[in-house]
C-alpha cells in the first residue's frame, strides 16, 4: 500500500510540473502578442480598396467652343468635329458595346436618326471600345450613324465624360452633348437614361433651333 501511495504522489507531481511548464510557455507567447496584433491592424483593409470612389471630370461650359475631335470611325476613316461644321451635332458617349444599356441607347438613336437628320443634325457615338468591336456592334444592330473609337481616352476626358475606376482603367460615362453649326456647345446631359436619351435630346434640339 505504501508503494502504491508513493506512486500516486509521484504521478500527481509529474502532472503539476507539466501544468507549470505549459503556463510558462503561454505567458511567453502572450508577451509577443500585442506587437503582432497591432501590426495586423495596420494592414490595409480590402474593403477600403473596393470602396475607392471613381474619379469624375468636369464638363466643358455651355456657350463656348466644344472640344474638337478627330477619331477613327467605323467606316475606316477618321471623322472630325470640324468636318461637321454647318450641322448640328449630337455626340453621345457610352461605356461598352453589346451591353444592355448601350444596345438600348443605340437602337433608340437609330429609330430616331431620320428625325435628327431632318433637322440638319448628325448623331455620333463615341466610346473607348476597340474599333473591331464597334464595327461588329454596328453591323449586328444595323446602325447607320457614325461611331468612333477613342482608345486614348483624350476626347472622353476633354468632354468631362470620362470615369476613372481605380485599378481598372478609364471608360466613357453615359453623357450626351448638343453642338450647334458653329461648333458651340449648347446642351449637356449627364448620366442619361439610355431608353430616354434620344427622345430628351431631340426635344432639346427643337427648343434650341426654335427659341421662343
């Protein structure tokens, strides 16, 4: 019995020693924890990157000369604003071909293009899309008005229609402009409804051509 009691006491002593050793190790680990936690809190949050606001640009003032352009068109030749002098011009910027909004907007302008032309007005669509995509888009939807490619984004930016998305790039926002036969900017429409853009723009064109 004495031998058994001695064995039990030795066993308990071993357990106590192990517990003490574990406590010492835990205390040492905690001593390094605060610097680690504080360094983690300084890491940039992924949410802050995803919430980075897009950069918008100011549009040119009305009553002044509209920014000029000379861009590749779907015809294979360049089209300039200067070559359209003597006509009213509707320039609409759109983000991306074959998307629902841009398709709806283009089809609406195609539906009304004869009305615009009857008022000595040319409709011109501009985006930053590659020309071959624009040509495919125009062919698929039977668009008869010129569409231009601003791959360098210089015209989009000069009209204040550019939207710059962090880590992605620069695109054309949905803006529309009316330019008179002298090249003066007469109306600006920002963040337009693609379904209503052509209708609203045509109504404004009539007001500008027939001031009360």
